[in-house]
C-alpha cells in the first residue's frame, strides 16, 4: 500500500503540472492572436488615401480646341446646285426672248427729217398718214431699213411733226407678244405736252401710228400702246 502511494503521488504531480502548463500557454497564444493587426486592411487603405486622383490632373475638356467649329462650312452638293440653278434662271430672265417677242429700238431713235433716206438694204412697207381734214388715213409705200423695218416705219410717221410749239426729240418701239409699245419723248423746248393735242392732232399722230403698225401683217402686231418715258399716255 505504501508502495502504491509512493508511485501515485509523483504521477498526480506530473499531471497537475502539465495541466497548469497548458493553461498558461493558451492565454499567451490568445493574446498574441488578438494583438495581431488586421491582415491587410490598414496596409491597403493607406496608399489609396495618399495617391491623388488621376482624373484631377487631366486636361479639362473645355480647354480642348474644337476643330470642327473653326473650319469654314462647306456647302453640300444640293445647295451648290440650287445656287447654280438660281443664277442660271436669273441670267435667262435678262436675256431677250426671241420666240414670243421681238424687242426693237431699245434706245431712243431720233426723229428723222423728210430728206433723210435709209442706209443699207431696204424693204418696202405701207405707212399711213392723215389727210389735211383729219378724216382719213392715206396709205403710202415707203422704203425703210430692212434691219429695223418697224422702227423705220414709225420714224416715217413722226417726221415733220415739229410745228414750233410741239416738238418730239425721240422715240422707241417695243414689240412683245403681238403688242407694240411706242414710247415717245418730248423735246425740252416743246411748249405743249402730248395730252394737250387736239382731236385732229391726236388722230394724225396716234391714228397713223396704230394703222401703220397693225396693217403690215408681216409684223403680226394686233394692238398698239403709247407711252411717254415709260408712262402710259391717257388719250
């Protein structure tokens, strides 16, 4: 019995010692694990806070020059064609029409004298003049310039109309779509105007012109208008 106690006592002491040793070692391990910092939380966040944002150092978009705004606009083909078409139409309007109208004597022609004869090639036309009683228009075959027979015929009617107080300095004729316009120009010395002419004088002047222009069928003139410097004469 004494022998068993002799062996059991040292064994208990050894077991107690081992238990105490294990308890003492565990708190140390726990303390070490609690004192250990987070794996990489502080290491990863610190560089992010210190590095400046990349976007802040970039060139502002407002400073970038806009090349497209500084370039001169180039018209599209459709706009260029439209401008060309408009230009051509304007040119066509300024050209005299040869199909439906014939413009003769654009500038004023001087009133011919009775002794004046046409130059170059001539053609014969019928010119009507009033008799002394202002009752009838008498036809007469007269040679006029073949290049401008209408202008020549009107000139023959107007020659000799200067009677002192009434005088014409020029005239021009425009034939358009069968309508002849005779534009008369008074002389600065004329004391009378066209609307002051008597009925006999109007018949001799305007009646002779109208009959001469409408009776020569080769000119295809259906009506005659009278103007003074572009303004229509009220007869």
